[in-house]
């Protein structure tokens, strides 16, 4: 493998790792916000008579 191809492959993998890390951080931040908004516990929604009732 030539040095130019190797450098291009390393650069491409680096960009992929950065994109994955960004997605992971965004997912973790969204999960933290959901937990804060729900008071730290998950709620289930029940559908009764066409209305949604939090249980």
C-alpha cells in the first residue's frame, strides 16, 4: 500500500470515528434531557377510550 493511499485511508477512518463520537454524544445528551424532564423515571402511557393517560 502506497503512502498516499495509507494516509487517505487513515484520514477517512478518522473522519468516521469523529462522526460516530458526535452521534454518540448527541444521543447521550438527548437521553439525559429526557431523564431530567421525566423526573428520572420512565412513564408508561395507557390508551383508554382514545385518550392518552400517564400511568
